[in-house]
């Protein structure tokens, strides 16, 4: 999940991002929590709930930080081309690791 200041950066650059890409945020929480998170931050992006961690498990983007919590997803950002191939990715190693929006925009420019 994007933390407050990081999601704020995405929202601030929403127009620049959305004119070049479709932005989806996959949230490993339930629908109600995801809706509250989106509304509170006025995020204009599509949020997808992955409460059962199906997407996270499918892509193997989880690690075992604490056994009592089970799988915890790595923070990951993908740029996926229209043909479905991954053109660029950022894999964070800590819960708050996220790419800078400028890095995402540069990656989009390079496509």
C-alpha cells in the first residue's frame, strides 16, 4: 500500500501519469478499507482489492516478515505494455519503499 506522502505524490502527478498510462493500485485489504483509503486521499486511480492475496501470490511478490502475519506483500510497481509484458518494475524491500514519481515518469518516457 502506498503511504500518505507517497500516494500524495501520485495524486499530485495524476494527470501526467494518466495521460500516459492506466494506473491501478492493488491493495491487500478488504473492499471497505480500500474505499476509505482511496476516499480519504482523493486518489483518482482505480483501486483493486486483493484481500485473499491472490494477485500477490500469483506474482510471488511477498516475503515472510513476521510468521504470525503470514505473507506480507513487497511494495512493487510495474509498467506493463499493452501486449502484457513487463517493461519496467520497482521492487521495494521494505514496507515503505516506493519509486519516486519522477522515476516512473522517466520510465514511461523511455517506452
